[in-house]
């Protein structure tokens, strides 16, 4: 019997050794083009978090394998910018003598460029790899110093990347209406109605998740995310032009789409954008998600550009009842698999010798044994001891370490099922935890519970709720350098907007049906990492006895025990204990029928009342 192909590899990244040579090669190409610099984002034409191999330009140049970042190459210096999740990882993967590592927020690229670009310098960029909002801030900074930002008709890095992979050609599949809860025609009709209200003749849609949602299709062009990479133009009539390689489209997909969807080759996208200009068509395009090139083409053609959010974002984020029902079913299935894993770690961890990779493989196996797993929703973050303090750590054959007694093990993982996407983090004590570990864990738990118990009125944003999860840590002089929660798609991206829960949260209010993560954490460099993550759904507002306004609340979707050995009971209030006892009773009741007798016996103890 052939072994099942795994969804995650543990290959070591190319590493820093190639960086200096590739940097020199790129600089030579820039000189040939009369450019004094070039900007290399970690992005493709669709601005997504997950990109196909041929678009991993930042990784090829620098060795950095994270999901967010940007490099700027000048003739005499170069820098790589990453956010707080990757400040440790970037130094391990990048030649810091060639690329200066900088914090994306504390020293943003536009400020660095304003300081380092010299008058008269020509700084190149690929207009298909930057959003309009991103280019606007960079352009202002460059011009302030007397330099110029120059769009490139083709990417100079591609010219020197000799073994660049070909673009993906994964087949498109139809997504069942029973799972989607609505037809594609109905969705297109509603969005077209919104265009009419905005007096817009068309909307340009460049996010793959928006197009997949709108057309009720899925694909496999990027890792761990069922996307079909493509562009679309939706007209006010409800008709849609879909720009996608026709080799991905079967007759079944064509029949599903019907005559109102015209399939065109991707090369025709720019021409069709230009065709919107002669009639002065009002065209909606999202400056936060659409490539700068889209705006350049529309402006040159004479179209009237309406800068507004992608019209699919909000309706896609507010899950309907069919989607929520599927998501709950996926979490029940996934929770049983994760609980089997936690029971296995509790038994095997005592023996010693269990490693991060072995644990990662076993968890994937438990999920696969459900018979419903389509993919992981991201590479599992499996961090033992000090590796757990690397927020987006990816274990490789080189970094793999054992789970040792006295250390913490942080595992952040998720599955892609046709009926839902999961994302869950548990922190586990291997052996007896220290007082410091228990204290820090309990502070994180208090923040997690505070957010889970939140009540809030219509119009509240995630930025307003973020402090609830941080307050216990703040009171102890601690914090974490990542958002508290991100939006989650429905068999789409595990990270999906427009909603989030963050210090730097967007202005989008949290609305009924939105799914977010609840994941406060704490990370002590060189020692341990702690994160407790459940997914939560926004419930409809309800009246509160004696209150004046109805209030939203959260439904916790994730079902898996939280390690009782790591809790300092003295730090929990009665209300917090009651929440955890209620949650654990629900976990026990829901999962016991779906696990084996050995796991059920362990679960009974793991979810016992405090």
C-alpha cells in the first residue's frame, strides 16, 4: 500500500548562503536597466498571503520563508522588512551582512526609502506586485528626497531567476450549492445591485478568494488554500468576465457558470480594463487589494475610478446559516482529531524522544483519518521549548528538537475541509510546568476568556475589543507582538478580511456571521511560547435584561481541551473558572461520542471541573 502524500514538508529553506550572490546578480540587472534600486514584496498579482512557487521572489532573493515581508535593494545597501511575527526567524534565514533586517511597523519601508534614496535615483517596482495604497506611500516618500519611483514593464528579478517555476495549472472545481448556501447567480445579482446603487458600471475583482466565493468554485493554485488564481470584471448587468487559464476549466465548470460568465485568457485582462475607458465607465477598484497596475491602466484609458473596497469582502465575511452549519461540523470533526492527538502527546511525551516533526506528522495523520481532510490550512507551527517563542516558527529537518520534560510545547494547526476551515492553537506542558510558565499561561488564558465572553453593540470594531485580551498581560508588564484575531474563510483562506481583532484593526465593524480567531499569547525569547487559540463566530445581537441596547456576543467554534496543568487557579476569577468549566463540559459532551475509549477516558480527566 502506497504511503499517503503529506501536506507539509520539513525541507530546510535555501538559507542565507545564496543571498549575497543573488543580490549581486540583481544589482547588475538593475544597472543594465538604468535603475538605482528595486522593491521586492512578498506578493503576487493578487496580493494574497499564500503565493505559488513562481511568485516566491522575496524568498528566492533573501532566503526568508515567512508569509509577509518586503525587501528594498539599492546600489550600496539593502534591507528586508518583516513584522513582529518574524523578527527572530528573519535573522536565522537571511544573510544580515547583505540585507539589514528591519521591523515593518517600527521602521516602515517608506521611511527607510525617504532617508536612504538619493536625489536623482530611479527606484524600480513591478506595478502588478504592489497595491495602489502601498505605492502611494512609497512614492510620496521617494519623491520627498528627490528620487523617483519607476514602474517596470517586466520584473528585473524574473530576468535573473533562471530556474523560476512555471505558473500553476491546478483544475478548478465546482463548490456545491448546499455548502455555499447560495447560488453564484444570486450572489452576482446582489453584488451587481450594489454596483447600480453606487452608480458604477463595473467592479474589478482581483482577490482569488472573492472570485471563488462569487462563482462558487475552488482551485488548488497555492499551498493550503483552495484558490484558483484569476481576475474578474463584474458588470452592473450581473454578467462577469473571468480571466483564467482555460486549461483549468472543465466542461462541468462551464456548465455550472452558465452564459452570464465569459471565460477569457489572463493576457486579455489589461486590454479589457482599458476597454472600460472610452465610455468613461465608473469602475470600482479596491486600492487596498488591487494591483497598482489596475489603476494605471484604468486611468490611462479614461475610466472614472471609484476607489472603494472589493464589493465581495463584506458579504463573503458574513457567513450564512449553511456556511456556519458546515463550519460547526468541521470543528467537531477537527476537534476530535486534535483531542486524539493531545491524548497521544500526553502518553508519548512522558517517554521522551518525541520530536516536533514526529508530533506534526501524527497530528496530520489524525486529521487525515477523518476521511474528510482536503489539506492543512497552513504549515503546522510545532514549537518545543525556545522554538515556541518564534511566533510563526516552521519546523524543518535542521531545526527539529525533542519535546523535553519541563518545557512547553506550542502547536498551532488547522485543516481544510470542504465544509469549513479550522485554526487552533494549544500550549501543552511536557512534564511538570514551572511557576513562571503557569503564571504566564494563566494570564494569556484570562485574556482569551475575556474576549470569548465579550458583549458589544452594533458598530464595534475588532480594534476596540483587542485590549480585552491584552489587559491581564499589560497589568503584569507583558504583551505580544501580533494581532489577537484574524478573519477566517469558509473552505478558503485561513486569514481573511476585512475584519480582524488587533491594535491596528481596520474600521470594519464586527457583524453577525463573521468568523475570527481568538488567540492572545506570550513569548519569552529563548525559553518558551504560549498561545491559546479558538475560532469564534459573531452571534446576532440579543437584548440584555435591564439593558438599553441589544448586544452581539461570540460563539466559540473550536472544541479541544485547554491544559489544566498550566493553570494557576489563584489568578482566575469565579467568572473565568465558570467559563472554562462550561467550555470544557461542552467539549467533553460533543467529542466523547467521536473518539475511542482510551481518548475518552483521557478527555474525562482533561476537561474535569476546576
